[in-house]
């Protein structure tokens, strides 16, 4: 049995968007998506690869242009995308987040905690895995309460450190994933030490507590349970995420158009 994740129904305007998407697909047949250096790091040595990079070597004679906006291989985003649009069109299925938030909701926690659980791994699922707590917090910072992003940032470190007073133990899964002898790096240890003394420590700790129960492949979860909480706690910019001129708008635009040449 697979995990079920349900979305609100498709609206008329979204159907119109789908038609527009087909048109863009036809128009963009001859364009070339770019692959960012970050995507290749680890797959090839950037300091020694001096060969041509096909995605950036424009074939001047063929008339093929580089992509500078929508990638026809991806669903087209609305012009003024909302958080839910990103979840619908750009971010991997969010079962883990929905399960975590559902646990928090059932546990009677505050909307801030539920929202923090709902968004805590947004970077893993949609953007960048390494240092995901930091990236996730940063991209959300202008739109949610400071306590929410503080907690999301801190969960990155707290995940590695038990707190027996609230029955949080080092995750078994980490032993399987990282081995018996894995030691968090000094910056993670330092972040943990600082978080321990912080007034919002328990908000971040609650993310880790609800996190460990959130890997049930049979759980049925619903976005509908969280739409109102998002509405009350996420300041959706009128211009759309990515186009509001916030200090992190570029992060959302990159998620919208990940293969733009520049
Ligand atoms: Fe996480
Ligand atoms: Fe998680």
C-alpha cells in the first residue's frame, strides 16, 4: 500500500493554465535547459573539467536558444504562485511533512508548531538537501513568524541530539543511514548548544519529536487539514512567491525556473 496525499480539486483557472502549458511546450521545443554547476558537483570534478559544457554552449547556427524562463518539461507555474502552487508543481510529494504536521495537530500543539512541522523539510523535498534546515528557514523567513523559522533552522542540529526529558532519542534511522560512528560537525554541535539555551528550544524540539513518527508508509494525509492554518500563518505575497521583491524572492524564482541559463 502506498501513502496517500490529497490536494484541493483543480480549478477552472488551473485548467486554463494547463492549456497554456501545452502551448508553451509546443513553442519551447527548440530551447535548451541549463544544468547548474551545483547539480553536477560531486558527479564531476569542477576544477578539472575543462571540456565543453553542452548546456551553456549555445549552438548559434542551429537557432536553438537557451531557456530563460519556463522549462517545458516542468508543469507551468501560475504567474503569481502561492505556497500551495509550489507544493503542487515543484516540490516532491509531501507525505512526510503532512504526517509530521498531522501528528502535531493531533497532539494539540499551537498553529506555529503545526506550521513548523508542515514546512520543516521543504528544502529537502524541493530545493537543496545539504543544510536543509538553514535553506528551508531562509526561504520562509519573510512569510512566517520568526519562531517558526527559528525552529526549522534549529531542527537541523537538534535531530542529532537526544533529549530524554521529552523522550527524544537519537534516530535509529540515522545509524542505518550514516553509520555507528557518525559525529555531527562542530558547527552543528555549536548550533545545538546555542539552541538548548534559547527560549524557542521546545518549538524546535517538537519538530524533531513529531518528525520521528512521520515515516508511516500507510498513513493517509490531507492538505485540506492545513489550508486554514497556512492561510492564517503564511503571509502569501500578493505578487506571488518569487515576485514580491523580498530578500529571498530569488530562491523561489529559482525553484520556479530551475533551468534558466542565467
Ligand atoms: Fe529535517
Ligand atoms: Fe523531517
